[in-house]
C-alpha cells in the first residue's frame, strides 16, 4: 500500500497533520498503537481539566455565600466525577476519529515500526510513503528513587481513575501536573503535601506569580516543601493494619520523612524515542538527544518530518498542533515557518496562572533590558464582579523599543485571555499599537489595556 503521507502517532500533532493532509487531498495513513488523541486527550489535558472543573464547581458551591447565594449540604460523588471524565474523553475521541474518516485518512491501529524513510511495517502489512511524519509524543518519567520498585505509587494516569479519595497524598514534583492534581485533591478535602526539588513550584512560569499561587494554596492547607530532595520511599504499616508510604527527604534545613496514604510521582515527561525503529533513520540529533529540525520541522533526512514532543522543545499540545500545520504546509509547497516566540503556558489550578513569551528570569539571564508593569487584577471590573475576596496579578514585560516581550497572569480566566498577549508578542505590536485595539467592556481581558 502506497501513501503520500504516513504518520506515526495519533496525538494532537498526528491527528492534526492527518486531517490537514487529508483535507488537502493527499493520501494519508495514520498509525496509533493505543487510542486516538494520544496522551493529551486520553490521559492528560482533557481528563485533568474535566476533573478540575468538577472541583472548581464544588469550590464555587461551597463558597456561594460570598455571592449572596445559599447552597445547603454541598457534596460530591467521586465515582460520578470519574465517569463524567470518561464520557467526555470518549466523545472527543469519537470526534477526532470522525473528522479523520471524513477526510479519507486510513487509521491503522497497531504498533508501527520504521524500516526506512519510505517504508513502515505494522503487523504483517508493509506501507510505503513519500513523506513520513513522526509524532510519537511523550511518556511519564519515573525517577530512579530508591524504593519505587517496591512501593505502590500513582502516576497521573492512576490519579485520574481513582474512585477512592486517600486521606493524605504526597506529590513528588511541583510542576504543572503536580500542581493541578494538588489543586484537585485539595478541593476535595485531601491533605496534600508537595515536595519540589527546585526553590519554587512551576519552574517554567513567572517565579513571582508562582510564589503567589503557592501562597494561596498554602492558605488552603497544602503543604509545600521547596528545595527538597527525595532520597527514598518505603511502605510502612500503621494502625488497624493500614499501610502508608513513607517519603524520606533532605534539604538545607533538615533530614526527615513525610507519611501519606498515597504517593503521586509527577516529576515530568520525556519524548518517546524507542520502540518504533527511529534508529533506522539515522537522524541528526542535538547534544541532549533531541532530533534536529529546521523551521519547517524537517529532519536531516529528506522527506522525514518531526513534530510534537519528539522534538524535545515544547511538550505542549498546542505547540504540537501548530508544528503539524507547518509540516503539512511544507509538504504542499506552501510557505510557512514555525515560531516559538509566543507559546502560551497555562496551569489550570483555581485560580489559573498563565504566561506567554519571556519571563523576567529568562530576560535577566540573557541580559535583556526591559521594564515590568504590574497591576492587581482588581483593575478589571469584571474580575472584581466575579472573584469576591480573591486577588490576582497581571504583569507585562516591555522591551526598550516598546514591544511586548512577555505577559503573565494569575487569576481566572487567565487561560482564556492569555492568547491576546500572545498575539501581541507574535505580531511584535508596540504598546501604542496594542492600546488601539478595542477591548469589550466589561471583560477580564481589559486588564491588559489597563496595564498598557
């Protein structure tokens, strides 16, 4: 069987490329060994946000009196929350499959292996292609902590499906995934401890706003242990034949232990580079082992493209989607180039935190001259109306030529308004040019205009 385009991996990068290529009239085969949608749709972005929205709704009901609304006997049903999450995932997976089928994409369920740049083997079948797109995604990284081979622990996948709440939860890793699960379980009444090796949570986000978010969750009872290294874990018995996980740690102040009913390992993800014959292509790699690509996502081997987590550049679904669009445009002969100038990052805690462009820490490390403008979110009337007793911050980083270098927001709905700042950064708008844009009133997005 011969195709113009063969794609390995059915996550955001893979299914976006398949749909775009199929829509353009190219013959396309897409290989996926698990479920369409990849990690993002099945066990990442979508299911976590579904759970977090249930938790947010529960939080809103518990604190409805702030808005002069009386709600008696607020409760939740965890098994139904999980069931709803699964329903949402199934619906969206079917939607992806329907769009691909509508555009003539041949979806092959199975483990694909690359023979060479024009040949892919899957089961007993051999597929020939003119262009090969690699979108194999990423996998959970399990740190080599002594004891993890004998102690039961959760990964994000286990945490998503648990229908029983532990009384206490220790989370190793205070990154995006760790903080989102800390938010979810804290809202449902679990005693959460977050252990982070760095000196602040959310390493890639603005440090000042990250600290403010941490302070907010500390008020809600989450315990944070920063600059702390986990040296080992063990399972111990306690009263009534119950077993707990004992986390041994050390930091600059002390050596000690944390006891918890459950342990969640959330130290990050790494690109999937093994198991599909990547070595048969002999692609040029960076010093860190990532595959070298140019602005059109072309690898060092003609006709082979790489997008998504496999590049090792940005393990985010929306980055992968844009990279896939660039790849298909390149195959079709249309001019396009990938830009990483304005990739938004969002943490869906409550409140949300979002950023795009440069952080202050990055600019300082590069020696770039800038000025920072900070405003309380209370400068937005809509924010005040909808966030009783809650604070937030908007920060803009502005270059000497008055273009926007970075934007960072703590406060709901940061995830929905951050794209406005991303557009300003990508288009290199100056403060004067961005100020000419008319923002609808009242909206939270007006906070950018106030800051300008």
